[in-house]
């Protein structure tokens, strides 16, 4: 359950954290909605507050011309930043039809193994109308710049740091080595502490 703060305060928090920003273009000239998922406080913000924020602040700016989404998955922990499957579906259903039509590509940066498995299992159920087919996994920033105009997009420093870690430890791409801080020097996998840590890895 989200922490009990008012809906208006939740919307102000979303704005302050700069989770959603429409800025820049990809190399096809489409506007970009950048989403920094690590910044989303799923334990505090309700689905209703998020939906209302998107309806008032984001969707109106995307109604008139094609756009792309840059979804930055870097550093996401399911237990902290993921609102739940039903919430994701509810938010998707609230997107106006003309906005859905204008969405032409989703660049999914740094998709962990669990995120790939989740979307392979639930993606077509959650995202109807061909949206799932517009998803493009992007494992490195260098690959992102092949699609997006680098000079027009602001990416947080921790994303660059994670990208460097992936270069040094490529098995993280396949879930064979964790980037989650609690797993380093962790107890045996069957202990409660490590099982909690593993559940939080996304």
C-alpha cells in the first residue's frame, strides 16, 4: 500500500523526481518521452495519482504527432519501483487512443533478464494494439545512440556507470551475475535475506 500522502502531493512528487520528460528526438525526428523508472516511488505513489498526472501533464503533449518512448530500466528494483501488473495494465488502458496510435517505438534501455522474461510472458497481455511489437531492447548506450540523438537527451550519471559495469561484467546481461548490491557477499541462496534480495532484482 502506498504511504498516505495526498494525491496532489503524490503528483508533485512525480513532477519533482523528473520521472517523465518529453524532450529530444530520435533519428527519425520523433519526439521522445523519457521515463527514468528507478525514480518511480511505487511504495508512495498510487495508481490513481500516477494516472491523473499522466492525463494532465503528459498525454496532452503526445496527441498530435508521432513519438517514441525511451524507457530507462537501469537500477530498477521490483520491490521499490514496480507498481504491479494490474497497475501497469490500468495505466495503459487509460492512455487515449490517439496517443497510442502516435506511439511508434519503445526503446527499452538496460533490460535485465527478469524484465525480458516478464515481458515475454505478459507483454502481449498488457500491451495490446501492436504496442508490444514496437518494443526495442537496447543493452548499451552506444546502441541507443544509433536510434536517438544523443545531444538532445539527458541521461542520469548512474546509467553511464551501469553501462560501464556491463562492459566489465557482461554476464550481468544474462542474469548470471547480479548488479544488486545486497547480493554481493550474500548468504546462501536458501536464507531469508538472500531470497528477499533475489526477489527484488529486476
